């Protein structure tokens, strides 16, 4: 049972909105585009690993927490890609979407890859990352007086990663090896360590600590393309509003959802509140009266009257 499903991060959604609206000629376009590509690749890799679980026979009950984000008592963050809780053990996964020839020097905690071009690059030690998460989980178990083995592993989401001999014996494998790793863990831990009620209780205690991490990004709002944009046309083609519908003057698309996507873009790039004036600016609407009528149809909550009225965008 999935208690916490994997969702796009806020940064993922912010960058998608920004790339939709930032001119390709902008000086920072490629920087934001590269960041988005890395996040999308990582998210796709995590989803590929998630799919592997569908073919693995697990005992009931069992619980998954994907992308658990918490703040520990030191004020530092943990972002755990996946946790499996079952009556026999707990397994923590660090999922990596990296390519190249991978090498590891444990004495220096040095993890490197050699690219197809022959460049050697140092990378963050994934074993240090996942061990740190495991240590936090163990502290939580101790706090709640729960005894159950805790294991961890690094899973490679792409087949284009080649493991060197230096990684032999380390808890690292390709996504296709996940089912075999799980099988070995069940051979190692045949005894039931937690009853159904206690397992669910501890899983929900972890879930209660979940707090999505907010990462700040400087948004060049002045530089972005304003307006309700056509999803079919590229280069920020604005749609026109007439006869109670949004229509693209270039391709003729009629899109009743376009204004809702624009409201989501506003929320991601500007903030949760807007006024008639800021609505006119971002949505490229010339008439304050039309802006008022459109705002009545959107999922916003109004506060104040006349020129002091402010609108708050509702969640969901």
C-alpha cells in the first residue's frame, strides 16, 4: 500500500512553467532548461524504479513512502527517494539516474564516473546519503521503541551506468536487480518483527513528519511572456478571449482549460494572491471589467472591496 505517492516537486513545476514563458533568447534560458532536464530525468528514473515493485511479491501488510521529505532535529533536511516498510524489515532506497563508468574509493568516500567522452567527474557519495537516511530512521525506531532491521541500497535507474569492480560488495544495483535484492532480504529475515498494527503506526508516524521542502528560485517575472498561452503553438502564442471562450488566433484551438493553466503558472511564478491589476498584467487582459468577470469563474477567494479587493488562489 502506498501511503505517500511520488509527485512532481514544486521546483519541477516552477521550472516547467518558467520554460513555457521564458523567451529562448533570454540569457538564462539554457540554465533553467538544463536544470529542468536534470529534474525530469531524475523523476523519470524514480518512476521506472517504482514500476519494478509491481512485479515483486510482497507480504501484507506493507507500506511505501516515496519522496519522503522531513526536517530532522538538527534543522537539516532528509529527502528519501523510497522507503519500504514490511513486517520483516525496512528498506531505504536512494535512486540515481546517472550514466557512465562508475568507480568508488571507500577509504576516501569518493564516488566518480567516467563519461562516454572520457571525462572523469566527482559525484556526491550516494552511500553516505542513504546511510544518513538509515541512521535517522534508526533514531526514530529507537524513539518509539520499535525493533526491526533497517537496510539501504542505491538503485541505478538507467542501464547506461556501468559498475566497476570497485563497487563489488556495495549495496548498489540496476533497477532490474531490485526483485532479486528483495528476495535475498526475505531469505535473511524470515521472522516477523512487527505486527500489522505496529507497522502501520510507525509508517504513519513517518508520514506525519513529511514536509515538502521549498527551494527558492529567482524568477525573472518581468522577462516572461504574459498572457493565456496556446498549448499547441510554440514561442508563447497568446490566445484571445471572445464569445466566452479562449481561442488561438494562429491555429484556431479553442481551449477552456487554458485560463486555469495560466492561473497555475501565476501561482508558481508570482505567488498565491493577486489583484485585478496583477491579473490584467499577467493574463494580458486590457479591461479591468473583463478581468473582474473572469476572476469570478476561477478558484479564488476574494477579500476586501473595490480597489482594495485581493484574491487568494485556492489549493488544488
